C-alpha cells in the first residue's frame, strides 16, 4: 500500500524572455532535492491562473514555500499568486517557509515596509538572535531588506545582521517563518538550515513557539 507523500507548494520566479513574447515561471532545480530530502513532494505553482485562490485551494498543500527572485511589484501575477498562497495558509494553518523575496513578500502582506539594503548582494555575513543564539554565517543575495521599524503586523524578528537589518522573522500566531538567505544555494545544504526547515515544516506552531521563547535549535 502506497503512502501519500506530503505536498509542498512552491512559488516560482517569473522572467521575461529576451527576443520572445514570453514570461516564464521557473525554479532553481536544487529546490527539488532539498524539499524531497525533507519529506515533501515539490509542486511548483504557476503564476497568472485567473483565479489564484481557487487554484491554490484545489491543490490542498501540506506546506508552502515562498521562494526568491523578482522585486515585489515587478511581476503582478506572481504577487497575486503568493497572496493567494498566504490567504490559503492563513485559513488552513499549513506552515509557510519563506526565503529572501519570500520573507519580503510575507512582510509586505502583513503591511510592513521594505527598504534598500546595501552590501547584501553576492556576499556572506553573520547573523545573531533567537534563531542563531551563538551567531552563524549565511549567504546573502538581496538588495531590498527589512528594518525593525518596517516589520509587518504580528511579525517577530528572530535574527538580524550586524547592520540591524532583519534576517529572519516569524508570525506571532501562525506557523509562518522566513529567512533572508538561500539554503538551496549552498554547495552542500547547511545542517542548521536542514534542521530549521524540517523542524518548522513538520512542527509548525510548536516550533514557532519555541523560537519566540528564544530557545535554540
């Protein structure tokens, strides 16, 4: 008897193709192996479906992953799709893991503000906070960030960079967690990232509660 593998819906970046009248959705193929090893079947979500909320509801996900790429506002169809993903998550309680642009969109969805971030593109830096109580180094590929004063409603900062920019945050009540770095871009997945994603995506609200109390992984 087969066992149904849990399904994780993954938003995709949208890119206009030079020389063609096309906009294509796409994902780094490293995501597939990463989430499969975490126990989930990766399901990319298409942008521009006429009724994104009905589309997302019909897929009945066990978890949601908001991925990187595209500044908010540059690809409205993607923005609408990710809003539908968060609408579904808010109603059903499925866990959300957001990375880079994903955390930016989560903050935007919660009414927060985004600001330019310098010195965070194609580099590495240290973070600290409840998510990394002993500090750790992460990669960085974003030129837009979140300042403490711009944090959205019901979001709690869990890690910051040395310049004060927020590098990780969670929702106060829902199992939503976001980070500004890219776990999938490491040559070999970092054990800290694998533990973080597995604990959150399988532990949901209990794991978020432990983070809010400042308990380390």
